[in-house]
C-alpha cells in the first residue's frame, strides 16, 4: 500500500484531505518498473492510470521521445477513458515507481474525487496546447 503522505505530495491529489488520501491509498496499487521497461505499449490498451511517484519515463512515438515525465506526472488516462489503444509507448527511464489505478477503477475514482478529474483536465488542456502550438 502507498502511504498517504506520499500521495499528499502529488499535485494531482492536492485538493484531497487526510481521510480522502487515506481512502485513495487503499484504492491504488504500487508498481515498480526497471529502466527500459515499456509500461504502456502503443497499439494496446493501457492497463490503467499511472502516477509517477519516483523516477522518470519517456513518451515515445515511432522511436522519437515526445515528452519526459517526472514524479507527479501521470499517463495512461486517455486510453482508459476513451477505450482506445495507446498512441505512444511509455518507457521507464531508470527505476520507476508508480501509483496505479486499474483501468476498471479509474471512472469510479474520478466520480468519487471530482477534483482529480479537474486537475487531469487541466493537464490534458496544457498537453494539447503544447502539442498544437506552432513551432517556428
């Protein structure tokens, strides 16, 4: 089980109070991945919502790194929410430790904690803006 203090340091969960964080800690699983592991594979459904607690990961499309993820960042949500296959690989860069909500638990989790859904939307909007911003 992930401890509540660890979750309290993640911006995605910043609006949750102590009892909510404790409940969330019982909901999420902890997974560790050695460096080089493809956590999410392009073309396959994501296994859930992954929130990086320690380490980093790369978002890779056609062999090109498109983004570097760090502690506090999350991935896998788009595939889970749309039911579509992942559009990129996510590869652990060094040892990676994540809090994971199983794909079947993501929607109930977002219904239970709407503040998480709002923070995910904010990040999604920033990602979309960065991806579509004109680069000279």
